[in-house]
C-alpha cells in the first residue's frame, strides 16, 4: 500500500463491528534501536489494591502459594473460608523462576485504581485525580512499542486484556502529540464481551425482551462512544488491516462459541471457584496461543471487594495467584514463547494498614486505599511487590530482594529495554532504564 493511500484510509476507517474489539494498524513502524533480551513480554497488573501484609508478608499465612515460597494458611483461620482450587499449576512457586522485589513502591500520586493503572502503563506518575473519560497525557507502553519497532509484525502482536470496562479502554493510547490511536494495542474486555447475558443477546436471532434490549443498547452506546470515532483531525487514525480484521473476527467468534459451550469457563478446572480474574487470564492465554504477542498486558481486579469484605478479598487473592501461575504455564507450553518470554507481575497500588468501618461475615475489617499526594492518608497503600520471571539466561533465578528497591514507573522502561527500543524513546518522557532498580533482576 502506498503511503498516501494508507494515510487516507487511516483517516477514514472506523473501528470494528459490535461483536469484536477495535483492531488497530498492522505493522510496527520504525526499526528497533537496541538489542532485545527476549521477544515477548507479558505484564500482569495484579490489580485492585493488594496489601503487602496479605501478599509478600504472609500475615494470613501464604495466600499466594503459586507465586511465593511459604507455608499455607492454617485451616482454622482464613483458609477455612477460601474456595477450593485445583492442584497448583506449577510444581514450584513462581518466584523460583525469577526475581522478587518484596518492597516495591507506588511512590507518588493518588492511590486510585485508574491512577495506578495509568502509572504502570505509561511509566509516569500523576499528581492529580484523573478524568476517567480521558486518555493518558503521556504515551503508553503500547504506543512506545508500536512506534519504535520494526515494521515486520502486525498490531495483533500487541494486546491489552482488561477484566472490566469503565475507564480502562482509555489506557490503550494517549493524547500525547506524535503518538495516539495509530500506535495503540488491540483492546478487549472478555468478561464483559462474553458475559452470559451478552452471549445470549449476540448469539440468538429472536425478539428480545426489555432487559435484553437494554443490554443491546448499553453495548451499542459503549461502542459508539469509544470505538466509532473519526480521527481525520488527529495525528493518526484507526486502520483495520483486512487480513488481520478477518482473522481476529474469526477468533472473537470462536471465543463466543467456547464461552457459550462452557469451554472457557471450565478451562482451569476450578468449577464454581472460577471468578472473572481467572476467566480474563484464560482469554489472555487464548491470545498467546493464537497470536504469540510480543507485548501483552492483562489485569486482575477481583480483590477490590476489600472495601467491604476482607475475607472475599483474601479468597480472590488466591484465585488471581492461581491464574498468574496458570498463565506462566501456558506461556512455557506455547512454542515460540517458551523460554523467550519475560513476565512481570505487580499490583497497581496497595491498601491501608488500618481497616474501615465495614466488617465482613467473619468479623474482619475491610480496607480502603487512601494515600494522597500531600502525604496524608495511609501510606501503606504505597507498598507493593514486583516479580520478574523469565529464562535463566536473562532473569536471575530464585532471587529475593528484601530492601526497598524499585517503583511503579520503572516497569515501562524495563519492558522497553527487554524488547530493545528504549533508546528510541524521546528523552524526558521516561525514567532512564540505566537508573532503574529493576536492572537487578536481569543477568
């Protein structure tokens, strides 16, 4: 395709149909400027607000036995209220396959979920509450990857898989000049798109009742508001490569079938213990198996029930833990990604040391996350962990760093370094990788 035709079609093209996520341009646009350490990076935002006391500090016993080395909770305490899960996916805790930073930090900005996600995906702290309707003001890791790499691979190598909608589709690309929609990832929210009522609405040709029609209207409004936009006056536009669009349309339809017949919902053999975080990871695994993405970001938000129910928060911690280990097992069983992938796991922020006024059915106080930019609030909400796992010739194995080291804005430059394009990013946008504590994870 000639450049002139590409620009013209890019400006005129609209987003995908209602039954699929929007698919952005094929091809990475510039040659990589550095040496890659691996060809694939998966970033798991263990999100929803995870307090270090329940994760790496084992205050309730080791609730996350798939990730961390440590004893399980005793059966007469919190463990008595946890849903049963299958045998752990890995024979050894995941930390043995890499480096664990036990005292990682979310150093600045409000400890809100959208702020935390934005920081993790842009590598830039925000000092104010963000508008959930706006795209980030600095580029995302998706844009850096798409803009500063070789043109040999399509955009289907770059995915953002979210457990929920709300503000999270806006994290797909920024409003920063010179970046924007043209360099975003393929976004999908599987637990929303493939929810039972959505499957019923989309999969049956019949007259709909009022509740189903309301669901159709919500879907249409969301798609109209987020995906059917005209980008002619912006620096870039959405261009759907016909071959890629056809392929991903087939993929989405297949996922619709598999979600309808229960294949997806039973993929981890967890039965009634399966939650949305686990389902979201299953869809990420399907993307891995089909597309071998070079960059994939997936989040888990189930622990956010902690505002009202501490026990269910702990229950969902165990499920997200199981899901991350299952994801790593899938990566290692997928030719092309096995032994050629680094996975980074980190919460977006922590939770308060002191409980709020809500008490759950087991007498446990619920927890908020209220640290603010001026130092007020509970600063425990800034304490998180970070785990980096990967091939032993790239990532230091079974290493635990117990001192305060690393913070949220180091993840993006670390990914850029792993995929070999950090030197192409304009100076001043990111913390330089050579000053990142996360370097300690790598050989």
